[in-house]
């Protein structure tokens, strides 16, 4: 299968959901109500340090763009390298995880 054929088979809605899921994981990780306080303690940050941060809209826009790119290419690789059965799926998952 060619790249152009694989691009046509990519489910754009799934790519968008996958990209937006990075924000859910980020919220869980950095939210003070969940894991944020432990994260801040481990990296040595205070609330004042976080309030000094500038350019957050640009950071979030960049994160969204890069998450979309990664999700799109991951979907394309899954289409190009897809096999049959759970063993092929496990091998493909291991290779993608390593890369």
C-alpha cells in the first residue's frame, strides 16, 4: 500500500480525539487537585513560578498541532503496517512503542 492510499484511509475524527486526549492526560498530570502538587514538588516549582509563565496560548496551540501530527502519522503507520491477529498487533504496538 502506498502512503497516499493510507492517507485516504485515516479516520480524521479518531485523529482529532487522540490529539485532544493529550490535554486530558495533561490535565490529570498537572492539575493541583490530582497529581500537580506532587509534580511541582518533584521538579522544584512553586505556584509563583507557574504564574510567571508567559505564552501559554502559544504553548497549547503548539501542543495541539504536534499532537495532531503525531496522531495522524501513527494512524497512517497502523494502516500501512497492519497485520492479522493479536500477535501482529502486539508486535506492531511494541515497535511503535520503541520508536
